[in-house]
């Protein structure tokens, strides 16, 4: 995946795709990991979506 090679612009998009099952099965855990990576990279949107999944109890 693009996120694995450090392209942070893809983390948010892949997170959305995983959370919404767009082109893949729904994987909220994977989405949360991608949002966290993007949040750690300094993007407020990544932090926002990470927090939403965290509040939903996604581990």
C-alpha cells in the first residue's frame, strides 16, 4: 500500500476507504491505524477521524 512507503497523503484516503468499505472490505481497525498515522503526521483531519473511531470503541 502507498501508506507503507511513507506517502502520508494516501493515509487519509485509505482510511476512508477502509472505514467505508470502498473497494475493500470494511476494516475499522485498519482505518484507525491509517488515521493515527496521518494524525501523527500533523493532519487535523486524521486526528478527527481517529478520535471518532476511538470513541466508537474500535481497538
